[in-house]
């Protein structure tokens, strides 16, 4: 499916909800109402206006993002927009099923932010970090962003993700990824090339531009579940960035030691949720330091 056709289908898929919430598309000069796309050097976007604010659907760097604001002024600085759901939007992975799925995700976001679903809306107070903010160094990806991005590849995780937010009032990644890491491990086992490419594009980006906490979730909690299986490691290496591959392989090897097995058993039972506070370097930071030292054995635990 080519880009224009795919984006037209997305716009058609969200149009009923856009209209229900009182928004209308802003038509750029020379564009048609069926494809009202603004084009800038590094992005394309569609903008909707209404009494409740503005909505933008922005395409940049193979990522399609929903942005919204309840500011009603005629001119809104892009930094005032809140980031909703984001998904990879690559021609080779798009089909009718994928388009319907991401249209539904955007529709839920619009209804939650501008509609009457106040409970769901309050659960979304943790806004995912945008790709632009992470790439610029202004912010780092966090666990909430990782989970939000993965729901685009695994729509079945959308409800558990929202339930996690509603349960704790913010995203509790340790519990979520301990429970759902197997979904990604199954993808590696099945060797689904299209899905592997999509998932590891997400994992590589999040790892390379994320906080140490989210790097730990990727390398330890998720990919540590490969259990040093040679076939799984070989498959994952085809898609992992060099930056991520070294610690992932090291952690998998460490988990085969007696100390590593004890530590992994503890990680399987994350501590009860507590509000975030300043903390000392944790397990993953220690593992990173160990893996960086060539020839050093795994640290004792």
C-alpha cells in the first residue's frame, strides 16, 4: 500500500469521530478535502479545528503521531500540543488490517481527550515522549513511551496497557513487561520478518534514546527472556542495533550463571508499586558497567 492511499484510509477511518467531536479539517491552499495535507521539509500533517481545540495527525521519519490541544487560539505553537498515540507508518508493513487497527487507536485517543470518557482520559496523564524530543536530546524515552509504541505492533496489548495506567495512575513498567515480554519472544521464535522489523525498529529507537530504566526493561526484562537460546539470539541479532546487542547478549549469558538465575527469579516478582522517587543506580546500570569491561566475568549478586 502506497503512502497516499494509506494515509487517505486513516483519515477516512477517523473522520466519523473527528466530526462527532466537532472538528473540521483545515484545507491547505491547492489541496483537496479528501487529502488536506500540509507539507514541510521534514514532515507532513493534517490539521483539524473546532471549538474544543485542535488536532494534528503528523507524519515524520516513518512515524505517524496524533497530537492535540484544547487551546482555542488561532495560532498554536507546536510545543503546546500534547502527544497521543504514535505508530510506525511504513509502506511495506501497511495493509487494510493495520490501517483499521491504528485508526481505532487514534479514535480512542480523540474520544478520551475530547469526549466524555473521563476515567480513561485521567489515566493518560503520562504522555509518551515524542521522537523529535528524544532525538533532539530534550527528553529521554521512558517505560510509558515503550509500551505505547509497542501497542501499535501488538494491538492486543492496548487494553492491558490502559488497565495498567488506570490501576496505578501512571505506567508501572516492571509489572507490565514481566507479564507481556513473552509476546515479543514469540515473535522472535516465529521469525515473522515484517513484525520483527517493526518491533526492533521500536526497541532500537527506544533503547538508543531512552533512560537507563527503559534500557533495562528492553535488555533485561524483555530480551533477557531469550534465555541465551542460540537460535533466538541469532534471529534477534539480525535486527538489533550494535549498541543494544552487546548488553543483551551479555545479560543473556549472565542469566545462565547461578547468580544470574537467582537474580532473574527475583525480577520475575517485581516489588509492589511505589510512587517514583530519587534512587541509586539499579541492576541494569550495574550490568551495563560490567558488560562494558572487556573480559570481565559477570558480577556477583
